C-alpha cells in the first residue's frame, strides 16, 4: 500500500496574455468595437466584462487539469456541469497488481497518532480484502466494493473559464470539504499566477484548510 499527498497537473500550456487577447477579440464582437483593440487593451476589457457579469464571453477559453485526490472528492467534483471528465475506473483497474492500492493521506489526521493509526489500519484491511477477493476469482468491478473513499483517483477535468471561476468560488470556501480545499486553493493560486485578471477577484475565505 502506498500513501500519497493529493496534487494536480495543468495539462494545457497556458499563455495568459494570449487568452486575454483572444477573449477581447471575441467579446468586442458584441459591441462591434474591434477598432479599439490595442496591444494593452485586453486586460482592461476583460476586467470590465467580468465586473459587468457578462461572463459568457470567457466561456470561449478552456483549461484541462489532471487532479489526483481521494475518490470521495472526485464524487464532489463531478457534480459540476458544463464539463468534460475522464476518471480512473475501479471497474477496470486491478489494484492487486504491483504495490497494491494507493491512498490519499488525510492531512487532518497527520498530527493525531491515534486517528492516523486507525485510518491506516483500516486502509490495510481494505487492501487485504480486495486482494483476497481478486485471488479468489473476483473481477475488479466486483472486488471494488471494499475499496475506501481514501483510494487515490485520477480525474481529468476540462472546464471553460467561467466554470473554473464557479468551481473555485465554491471549492475554496471554508464551507467546502477540507480535502477539496487542499486541492482547490493551490489551483486557484496557480491560475492567478498564470492568467491575468480572470481569477483575481476570487477570495480565499480562510487560509486554514
């Protein structure tokens, strides 16, 4: 059994300035104001678009992200619409091979030895039961019933920029599950570094996860 931390990989090569220039070109179609485009006008235009609530314009650009997290969190992620998802399938993946199951460390137990020990012991029992079922001839889709929520899951997510804004507003909130925030907050900060304007107005409720 392997225990890992959650993480994400941005699959697209993000050129933030180019994204803004594309969005300005698309957005000015509504006003037929293309003649106002300059080398410096995109940021101001897109900032005004977002402030006015005219966010359909930013749906023209998308970002694809690979998130590695526990399976319980993926069930929350896929509730978001206007999306494309491809997720690691427990029906077809045989986790009895190689090093056994991989699970995501619950950071909120790491400083409590008793809770951590209980969680780890249960994970090992789940792995033992799964491996035994496979050994007895069960298929992965039959044996998966004993796999835990903490099982590592990979999910490829494609949202347009408007949906990413919606996702991050909800999932960075302190009302969100702590393990969701563990992924969403660093992702928001990365987007804010790579793409000007689009995510700058999204606030993090509470820096503590």
